[in-house]
C-alpha cells in the first residue's frame, strides 16, 4: 500500500509543479496593456501675438526743489499745484551776512583801485619800483575774486524754477530753517508725459526706437498710441526684462497712472499650436508625446508665443504628427498606446 501511494503521489506532485510554473510564467509572458489617450493632429494655424505688459505714466521732467545752502526762509513763492515758468523765483534764504560781506568787499576794492591807480602813475615816472605796484595790483584782483565768491553764495540763496511746470504740494512754510536735505516742493512738467514699462527678453527684438505701442488706462477702453524713444542699454539680469520708455501722443495723463501696454510682436503668424496641458516641463527641455507605430515617443520641443490654453511650437514638431493631449501622465516611453479619439484644438481650449 505504501508503494502504491508513493507512485500516485509522485505524478500528482509533478503535475502540480508544472501547473505552478505555467501560472508563474503567464504574467511575464503577458504584454503590457495599452494606455488609452486622445490625440491632436498637429497643423499650422494663424495666431495674432499681442503681448500685454504693465507700465506707468511719468512726467516729461520732474525734480525735487531743495535749497543749496542752509538758512531761514525769508520768502516762499510756491503755491500748491501752481503753474510756474522757467526762472521764476520760488524761495529766498536769509542772505544778510553775505550782503554785508559783499558791501565791505566793494569798499575795500574801491580803495585798492585808487591805490593801484596812484602807484601806476608813480611807476611811470620811476617814483616806485615794480614790486610795490605789483603788490597793489594783486590786491585789486584778489578783492574782485572775493566779490565773485560772495555773489555766487548770494545766488545760491535764491531758488528758481529750473523749467516750466506744475508745482506739487508744499512741504515747508515761510520762516522755517532749511538745509539742502529738506525738500520744499516738487516741480513736474506734465504738458507731455512718458511711459516706462518692462518687456520680457523673448520680445526685445520687437522693440525699435521710433516704433509705436498701444496704451490703455483703467479709466478708458480706448487705446492710444505712444512712440518708443529709448531703451536701457542692457537687460536686467535678475528679471530678464528690458526697460523701455515711450512718449504718449495726444493729451497728457496724470503721472503715476497705471497703464497697459500692448506690443504687437507678430500678426497672422502661421504656427503649430498645441494645448499647454500636452507639454511636459523638464529640467533640461520641454517635451511632448507623439504617437509613432502605436507607441508613445517623447520629443524635445521649443515653444514661442503662449496664449490662453495653448502654446506655439517653433521647433521639434512637424505638421501631421499625432500629439497626445489626454492621459499624458500615464504614458511611458515605448509602451503601446491606444488612440480613443482625435481632438480639435478648439475643443480643448474652449
């Protein structure tokens, strides 16, 4: 009986081992399941690239009115918001000591000139030597120089408007003691205004001095034209933006006003457009998945203009390529893909 049981058990064991091997081998022999995706057939289309950036209105000219010397204000002609012309006296600082010194120097100069005149006559008849006359002449020239120094100090006590413009709010009152660090008021030329705005590095080739941009304020939906007059000589290394300055055409806008600046980088450009959700950001490059021979192939691309929900592909993609637009995160390189449907760009970026 033991032998019979043994003979029966051995075949059963061998059969069970074979069945286990088959079961263990089946998962390995199965091919990976296909990922179901939707695709977009890459094609060219027209795109108007209007770039919008933020800007600010600044005066054509602006300056802080500060005194050049310290002293007490004896006169202040700076009405709040008043309009002044170039050269108008805005303030005077007490110059009594300088005026007294100036008067004293004039008296000394008059005496020295008389002395120099007498010695010149004596020198002509050899009544004195040349050294005595030179000393008197030097005294005259020295006093004349002193007069010039004193007069320049007196001129600094008079504050004039450097250009025609509108005064700001006054920061000081008559009779106050002021120093060069104290701002009396501001002066701005607002008959014509400028606009400062920053342009991303990608669009700097579209900025030309003498070119025009469209400007819109928050108070109006109507766009106005501004002429580009200058740019910074270099791009900001931190923000990678180029600072641009333009002059607003037409009636001025209050300085400090926020404006939107529109740059027309391209018009009716024939480009390949893909949804932004189909682009995979990578540390080195941007990638997109293209279906080839039933498998997903990751392709490096370069993008250009970005819009609402779409991006322009300028390199790496050809018209007619099948671009994966759904299930992007589940696709693996060289794994089978099953296309469920073909989408239109308009269906994706509604």
